C-alpha cells in the first residue's frame, strides 16, 4: 500500500512539473551571470529593439529589451521586426559569431513543440 501511494505521489509530482514549463527570466539576470545560464533553457519576453541580418548566409538575429536589459535572440523560422513584442523560449549560448561580428551570449529559439 505504501509503495502504491509513493508511486502515485511521484506520478503527480512529474505531471505537475510538466505543466509548469520554463519560467520567465529577466534578461539582466542572464547578462549578469551568463555562465550560470549557458546551455540552459530560458523564456524571455520583451520588445525587439534592433535587427541584424546576413541574407547570403540566411542568418538573422534580433535584440530584445525586457526593461531590465537587452540580449540577442536567434529566431527559429520566424521573422521579427523592430517594435515587435515577443516571447521566446530557447537555450542560452555563449560565443556566437556571424559575419565577423561577435554577439557574446545569445538565446537560440527552440523548435516549437508539436
């Protein structure tokens, strides 16, 4: 009986954690501690304040401001424009260079779950 109860509690805990999802992080927290967030999945929400595109490489990045700081985001199969309000879930990466421009640390948007 105790074993069944324990298994039921574990199942409830797993189901609850799956519902929570990725919690939103302030951009300034990532800026202040990039090594803490490196390779971690984060959710950020803010306004696109700058865009950078290299059409020949098919690459583009957008700089997002959430009021606490800014960070570059590499969209996945989307086009964002300056002024767009966006929410992105992705993985923090340190050290991205595109077309001889170093972007420091960025958020690479994950593929949407289907």
